[in-house]
C-alpha cells in the first residue's frame, strides 16, 4: 500500500523517471554507485565503496526518508604525484544521498561492509491506518 494518493501517483512516477535521467549527469567519479531494491519486509541499498579500511571511515544516516552515505577513502602507499602515469582510483571524501520510496524503521537499520560493498538493510515502517480526527467546533 502506497502513501501517495492515487490522483498524485503519476507525479511520483514522473519524479522517479526524472531522477533516473538526471542523477547520472550530476554524479562525478567520486560518487559511490547505489542499487536500491525492495523485498516484502525491507528496503536494501547496496553501495560500491572500495578502499574503506576502518569502520570510522564510513557513516550511514537516514533522515526524512533519505539515506545518506558519507565517508573517506584513503590512498595506500606513498607515491609522489609527479611519479604517476595514470591516476583513476578516487581517494578523499564522498557523500551520496538517496531518496527512499517509503518510510523505514530507523532504529532497526543494519549496515554491513564486506569486500568493497556496503549493504544497508532498512525494515519498512508499518503504515498507519487513516484515522478521522474529531474537530472541536466553537
């Protein structure tokens, strides 16, 4: 069951199509790529972030139905800048924000980093039933 009223759903579909078209234009080489998919009980984000060495180098936050992944990738080894023939691997700070299509249970989110992939599992929040509110009328 979606939270968006039927008459507005076409706008949500249009927004998603625009995001799919526009996002790649603004992503730079230092922006991690993210797959976001849905199961019966949760949303799952899988993000490519090779080179993370410590837990403290990566942060995952969810705020207002937006997943925010940030951190920093360090270069290994000491190579002087003037010795490089080609430098394609990114090192430095990154941030990636991904809008979530539904509310999630923030206190039950789990994140795992393994082999250069960050997996974030976000249980779906229970949708509240529509409730009529009594109005005090004077």
